[in-house]
């Protein structure tokens, strides 16, 4: 019986801590912003200056007005409990990551490994044959 009561109280306590860690971007102090992972003094100053002009309406407004606050940073901050007008970052823009050249090379290498091995046919002898072009006619 005591174990159940203790576990319920601990659960309620941890839930309270989670809610207490949410920070509103429009109300956070300079110290609270600096304490966030990935936020330094320069980004903190930018955030403070922009919200003095007009409070942020939503995450899109914040990311468009603050230099250095892009989709990845907004997603990271949202995961840490930062909210704008009570809402978390939706992450729509963070899903659209540009493909890197190294990733493309890895994909090409993995496709080459997946290609069927030698099927008994001789390898093409020229670049034209490899590209599927017919060899030039002989006179």
C-alpha cells in the first residue's frame, strides 16, 4: 500500500517538475535563455531585442525575425521546454533537411552493393557499351 502511495506522489512530483521547466520565449529572462543548450549570449541578445519591439506571435514569427534561430534550433529549444504563446515548435521546416554530398555518396555506395553480382555476362569493354549505346558500325 505504501509503495503505491509513494509511487503516485513521485509521479505527481515529476510531472510538476516537467511543467515547471517550460519557458515562454516572450517572458524568459536573460539568465533563463542563456541556460538553454545551444543558446549563447549573442542569440539571447537577439531574442531580447526582437521581443522588445513586438512579442513573438508564434514560432514562425520568431524564426523569421531572429537571426540565428532556424528550424533546427527552434526544434531543439522546443524539446527543452521553450514555448511561444504556449505552443511548442511544430517541426514542419525541420523535416526538410537538404541532402549532403557525403550522404549522397553513401547512398550511391549502398546501391552499388545492392546491385546483383556478376550474372555470368562479360563486363562492357567501352564507355559507350556501359552507357547502353550501340558500338559504331564498322565499314
